[in-house]
């Protein structure tokens, strides 16, 4: 079996057998590859994995995430990153090493409800992850619509080599900032394009498991608005 169609599997179900590598959410039992979760099997290029259909975001080092500022202390902000953890953004990351809690106003930079594009610096699971907004294409997000999808659907939204998201952006004249935590910001100067982009994202969220998803998305994008 060099390749197999994607299919729904449950924990303990044998996905395939033979000289395959057991990867994400699978284990090797003898010469068989067995699923450890409920999800969609993916056998490709000599490896086997299972893509979860549901689940929350687990922070990982270097992940790009979208966060919403929730609160701040004198030394840091906390950001909702769509996880059981919150992102911790040090004040020094924004103000610099000369930050002073007595003279610098935290709210002048980031206030409750502000959206940020950030990167996970340290995802040590014994504490809330450390995040940064220092870097290219990181920082406060001043415009756009916030959209939430399952973090496990993000790879499907991006597509192979970015094909799906490129299709959406080029067809709707929009820009989509994708957080690996399932939070997205969609921006467009064209209100119809903005709506179409959001509809395409919602379609992918609902139909991530189907084989002809690209055709469905393309058809929807080419249809005239009612």
C-alpha cells in the first residue's frame, strides 16, 4: 500500500501495515500502524499520521499565534491565545530594556481587547508560554476581522505549499493572517471580498474532511454574491 485515501479512524483502529513510519497520533504495533485518537488518517510519502478533527491549541515553540490582550500587571500583559494557557508578553518586549513601571504607561501600547500577532518564545508546559511581538510581521493588529477555527483545521486552510490560502486571498483581494492557534485576522478594502474570504474559511472549517474541498472552495469563490 503506497498510498491510501483519507478516512475516519478511531483509537485502536489499524490504519495500514507495512514499512511505514508512525507519526502524529499513531503507534506501531508489530507491522501495523494504529490510531491513538479519533481523526482523519493520512498515509503519504512513507509515513502515517492522524489529523484530529477537534481539540484545543497546545502552544509550541516558534508558533505564530494571534492573541487578544486580556489584562496586564506592572511587568507584563496576558493574552488570550485560544488555549488552556494564556500568553505572557513582558513589558520589556514592547518598551525595551529601559522599561520602568513607574513612568511607562502599559495601556499606551496595548490595551484590553487589542489584537496582536505574536510568536511563542518558550512553551514550557509547567507555566504559561512566553510570547514576543518583536519580529517581522509581528505586533499590534490595527484592522481586520477576527475569525476563529479549530487549530487542527489550520493546515487544511493553508493547503499544500500554501495553495488554499493563496486561492482565497487572490480571489477575494484580501489578506489573511493565520495563527497556528486557530485565530485568524482577515483584512480587505473590498467588503464583498472580505465576506467571501470569511465564507471560504468557514467552508473549510466545516468540510475539512472531504477530498474535493479545493473544488468546493473555488466554486464558492467564483459564485456571484446574492
